[in-house]
């Protein structure tokens, strides 16, 4: 069982029902070869206590810059950040915020246990070292020197460092990079246990299936703006349409594109995938022309399709907008 956070932090939190509030955030960076790079543009995001939220977006969408501002590592040009009613500096000083960023390394020449113990000593009400080792499933490497760890093991140790302060908010930027399938599964098992204690989690990831499986809500960013915000089921429903997949090795793709209700066609080996506006009309026409089709599957649009359509739509809007309007 996770122990309470410091009493003074809990007393402050009890009088304020706010969670995480990012309001009107703007951040630009100088570009020596041209106009400034607008990384984040008038960003508004709210996260309730106990919520697990995924930040999604293509490279350059502004996810990491948003996380840096949330943690107080980068000052916004405009806008405010509030973490449970406090500034980032106040929240971090209390030990209420744990973070695992996209880049970084662990201190050399220590055992894993020594590193976790040293980090625990920095906080007013940390978790027990053995508890963290078990929770993050690294007890078996507790006596290993940090410079002897594999990439996936290093990620898990960095996760343990983020957890040891007993945070109310855990912020993760691409947390499962370098982990194998088993390591990723163990990581998310730990995350479920952590979130079940009523903790708040914000994570950025390129693995869309992780957001679909583990987030209560996803915030999809493109060009520094929010283009979709809600449960992944709602985001997928915004795109609409359905997919038909069938094994059809000799089909003419141009003929398939001409079927009623079909928006697009792709071939994957002997299989074809039809993206449809009207799957009922499309499947009837497909079976009329190709009675030999087999292994037929009909499914709704996945998060990947929604991701691609919504971010590409923002690309088009961005290209059409006057430069002054998007600064």
C-alpha cells in the first residue's frame, strides 16, 4: 500500500479540488535560420485528480515542451501552470511530483538499491526502498551496478526513481522506449497498481496501443495545439467509417477502389484493406464481384487511423492559415 504524501501537502490539497491546469500556454524558440519555431500555441489542458491522460502527437507536436512547462523546466512565454493549486516548483519541492523524461541517465558506480535509497533520502515522505524495488519489478537487479544495466533495465530503474518520492502526480515522457514486450507489459502492470491508489498520471507516448489500453483520456496534439481531447473511444468515433479486411490475392485494386462506399484501398501481402464510408454497401459489392474472398473482418476505425486523419487535417488547416493567425 502506498503511504500518504507529506501532511503539509495533503492539508493544502484538501482545501483545493483542482487537479492540473494548463491555461493559455505559449512557447516559442528562436530559429537562427528563419522565423521563430512556435512549439506550443495557446494550449489549454485540464487533468482531474486520479485521471490517467495520454499526450499523443507526431514528432514536433509540442508534447515534450508541454511536459517541460508542466514540470517547471521551461518557462512559458505566456499562460499559467497549476498543479493541485500550487506552482510546479512548490509541488516538486513537496515531493508530490515524480517524473521520467525522454532523455537522461542514471548515476554510475552505485548499485540499483543504493541509487533508489539515495533518491528516497531527498524527499519528506518517500516510499520504502524495498517497496519500490518490488513495485517496479527490479528487485532481482537491486545489487547490480547501474553501469551494467541494459537499456530496458535502465528505463525501469529510472521509473523507480520517479516513484520513490511517493508522488501524487507522475509525469512520463516516452516511458517504454528501449523496453522489450515483457518489460512494457510489466511497466503497465505497475502503472495500473499506481493509478489504482488514486494517483494522477500524465504520459506521452508514440505507442498508440498503450494510450488506447491504459489512458482514461487522450489529448492529441499537432503543431502545438490540441486537435482532439477525450476518451479514445470518442476520438475514434470522430473519424467515423469502418475497415474491411479480406484475403484476396488477385484482386485489382483499382476495381476495389470503385466499389460503392469505399474511400481507399491498401494491399498487405495477399490481404486487402478497404477504408469505407458505407461498409454495408461495400461488403455487398465486394462479395458480388469476389465470391472467393475469405477471412473477412469488419472493424471500426482504430486510434491509428484517427491519429493520422486528425493530425493531417491540422496540417491542412495550418498550411491554409495566414502566418499571423498561427503565431
